[in-house]
């Protein structure tokens, strides 16, 4: 026991960070039931910063360090990672887990470290007047629910009265997030909502799909992650549910999720808040500066996949925010507080995206003190099983702000009351 | 030579029956307590508190609780995760409903509520035992997790079903919530662990503990010599659940700060605590601490060593870590099926004779 402690003490002394570099940790999960989704994201995230270091010499002349910490999508390991990363003075954290995000929000607010949770986390963090340190642009779960319903409206000619929509969700904070929104939307549009929770990790969903078979919903919306995705899509194929009426959130729309179901998954739809495929100039740069030099993260076999692109996109937004923060602070060595100012002044236009080698990849992002979540635009992609590719079938769809804004205000006000915060940005 | 009983004379029955009859043991115990209470709080940092010592102390409390039930009273339970969830949700409801009452009282009440629930789920133990009882407690595990997921009242109707612990103070020092400092978190867990270990040690030495052990060793014989199995079994469930409820309350309020029942208190937690007492040693107070230390500290140590010192990729380290911990568990159980506590006892026996083994 004493020996153990002594050994632990020495190990922790040695792992001290190099100062002066920009530290952007990669809280990844390459093990456990969510690894299939965690690996491509972590690779994309790391590769983008490697590209910046190799091609541009970092950001504003400062190299970016990306220390990795394995969370296994587990909140206790997440705490351990947070504590060990915090000693290295990170600029921003991106835990890729709604559970860990919920846990970190009070801590990072206390410690003053920005948290960037693109497309996941606590939806009401969009309200920057309450959540000073949390950013969830370009889109959040409620945006996703609203966009999915808008797409269904579009398919049904604008009328959903008397229709039935089932929500198959991961029975956790993540999966429960959209329920409120969908309930409000069902009132507004007159459809019936059937909620079907699936317990983590989600390998066992026979009874839920039996119920879908019995209830015959017109559409199924799914909020799943990790192994639950593959199982759900396979089950849907088994009960011959029409795939084009099965819409996943963006976390249920990667290649790994649909491939296992083979040809049966043809036509499955998922939301996304960015473009798909390798057909962007950025990949040429990645090829020359990262892959060809053998610097790719992980096994290097994920380039161009949906989640790889998403990881790279998250890194891109962070890199832009760092550049903005450096510009505002007038120094390349920025603090986490300056990083937050950089996020709040972030303005990634369509032209800027083209400059960065990703034309028409993501919607423009403009943040401010009270808007930490952007506009919430998302588009629909559809799986082509024969070619093994996703294709974008809609343009960016705007979520229903009329429903979402009051919900966000309500939830953030509840948090502010609970945590004893007063609104800022006045 | 150094560690010996010779010359350690006792002049009263009281001295003779104290917890640590050997002088060196006693000094060691005082020294550890002095370090734990007098030195560590002044030098502890956030990493040591949140990643190492706080989880260790909390799991040690849970292991103590399960050890009372499984190690001393012989009732196998797989419901630990569910009972910890009861403690966590009880303390959450109490903290948010009565914000002015001290958190210490809330944690104790949460333990009490869990004791009640534990007794309820302990009722089947009067009719069934062994594996059958394990299945009945497994039902408790699944039922309780389902309940806390299903009924929004338990999580105060929050949109995501997460419970988040607000800031509460003891002597004006925040012990829960984001403002809690490392020494405050550590000390509240240490005080509970110390008090509960002291309680467990004395309960198991007294008539109640003897009744539990009589039931464990042979329930029919125990009944014949006058042990009431109803009282003995249900008191074991109550005491055990009280400990586990406190561990759950601390796990949520002090350590995690936010929790979600399926993830934080799933069946994995039941197995983890069960492994702790099997590796540490059934029916041993020291074993509960040793088992918790083994399963909480070793992964953190290995992670820091493999990733921090050796610079291995995180995924490889995580896999190797699982393999090393698994292999060590198997090795320990082959070498000493009665756990670390038994190894410790053997070591002490050898030390008493050393260096003259004959």
C-alpha cells in the first residue's frame, strides 16, 4: 500500500506538462462498448491538430499539444481524466460524452476552463448568459429533434396530424434529452409520440422492436450511441421496418453503425451537421502533411468516415477559436479565460470554411456572449449500402426556434436557480 | 524480531480484548490514523483527492457494508449497486428538499433509508439462501435502477434524468458541489470511513456479529443454540445497507457531483464491490480496505505508469491494464483464496517468528 502510493507519487511527478504550448486534450474512448464510435472521432480530432502543427507550425506560431486520456465513456474515469488533464492547464475540453459533460459543467465553471461539446452535452448550455464556460455550437440535441421532425413534415407534405412517431433512445442523459422537445413538437403538429428506452449499452433491444412492430409507427427517430446503433439498425432490418422512415440523430449515422446490417440498411437516414466523404481540399493537405509522414493517429484507417470528419470539425472550430482568442488578446500564449472570449467572438463564415479547405462542409458559426450554440442547422444524409457511402439528401434545415428557445430559457433558468447564478451578458 | 507478542503483558480483561492486542499493531494503527487525519489533509491536491483517495474511501465503505452481509452473515448479495443508488437518490432528495439541514445528517438519513430498503429486500433471505438469494438481490438491483430511471420525482423532473449535487457545507467548508476543496472532500469521506469501520469492527466483535457468524457457519445449528434467524439476517441486511447507502450518498454527492442511475449504479458496481470483498477477504475489516485499494488504486496507478511514464497509446494501456488487473486477481485467488486479508495475517504470523522460525 505504501509502496503503491510512493510509486504512484513518482509516476505523477514525471508526467508534468511542457509549458507554453497550447494544450487541447483529447478525452477519447478507444475501448469499451462505445469504442467503434470513439476511435474515428479521436483520430480526426488529433489528426487535424497534427496537420496544423506540421503545415502551419501550430496556431499563431504556438504548437498545439493534444494529450490523450481514455475515458471509456465512463464517468468515474472521466473524473480521473479531468483531474489529471487539469494539471496541464488545458485551453478547452471536449469529452464526447453527455454524462461526463453534465458532470464537468459545475467543475469547469468553477475552475474556469471552457468546455466545447459540439452536437452533444447539455442543450441549454446554448444560453451563454447562464453557461459562461460551455459551448455547444453548431447544433444540439433539441435542434436535432426539431430538424428530424421538420424533415418528416417535409416528407408528409406538411401535415403530421394522426401520425405516430416512435423515439428509440439510449436510456441515459443523452437519450432523454430530446424527449421534452419532441413532446412539445407532438403537441404542435398533432402527432403521437411513443417513447422506447433502451438500457445501456444497448445490445438487447428485441422487446423494443417487437413493440415497434406492434404499434406500427409511421417514423422512428433514434438517439443511440456505440453498439446500440448497430443492434437497432439490424433489428429494424429484421422486422422489415422501412429504412427511409428511420431517422437517427447525428450520433447514429456513421459507417460503423450501418455496415453490419449489410444491404438491409439501404436507405437509412441520419442527421448530420457537416458534410460527408473525403471530397474536400482539406484531405489533400492531411494526406501530404499527416498520412504520408506516418503521423496519423490510431491505426490511420478512419480518414473520411463520418465521425472522423466530425472529430476534425470539432478540432477546426477549436483551432479557429484559439486563433480568434490570440487575435483578441494580442498574444499567442492565451489563457483559458481568453479562450472563452475567443469562442464568444467566433465567426466562421462560409468563405472561411472554403479557405480552410472545407467548402460547404458546415454551416456558418457565429457565436456571441449569450448565444453559445450557433444556429443549430443540420441536414439529412442517407446510406447507400451498395456503394458504402452516405449521401446528403437535403440542404441545411433550420430548427424550430419557436419551440426551442422557450425550452432552453426554462432549462437554463432552472440551472441558474439551482447553482445560484445571475445572468451575464447584459 | 521486531514484531512480536512476547513482553506485551496485559493486566486487565479490557486490555486483553482490545481491537489491536499487539503493541506494534496498535502503534501502526495510530500512526496511520495520524497520517490520515494530521498530514494528508494539508498536502492533498485535487488529483489525489478526486482520482485516488476519495473513491478509495467511498468504495471501502461500500465494501465494509457488503462484507457485513456476505462476509460475516453469509448472505450473498448482488444488489449493492441498487442500494448505493438508493443512498444517492435519498441524499439528493434530502439535499434539495431541506437545504438548510446539514449534509452530514442527510448522509446519515440516506443510510437509514437505504437500511429500510435493504431490510425489505432482505426478507426473501428468510426463505432462500445461496445462489437463490443472489438472484433475489439481483432483482433488487434491476428494480431499483429501473425505478430511479422511471419515476421523475426522484430526479426532480430534470430534462435529462441526471441528478446534480448542489453545494453544501460542513463548518462553512464546501464539501459537495464544484466549490469543494480537495481536503474538505477527503476529510468528510475519511471521517465517515473511520467511524463506520470502527462501528463495523465493534459490531462484528459483539453479540450481533457472533450471531451473524453463527448464521453464516450453519444456520440450523445457530437456530438451535438460540439465534433468531429473522433478527440476525435482517439486522445484517440493515447494517450492510446502511453502510452501502452512505457509500452511495458520498459517491454521488462528494465524488461524482452528478450521476445517472444506469451508468453510475448499474450491475457493474455490484460486481465491483463483490470483487473487492472477495479479493480483500471475506469477513475482514482490513480486507474491505485492501480490496477497495486493490481495485481502485491499481488501475489508476497502471494508467499513470503506462501512459504517463512509458508513453504508451491510451487504448493499448487501457487494454493491458484490464489484462494485468484480471491476471492479478486470478493469481491472488489461486495463491490465497481467502484474499489479501489472509495474506496479511500469514505475513504477520511469519513475522512473529522471524528470524527464528522454529
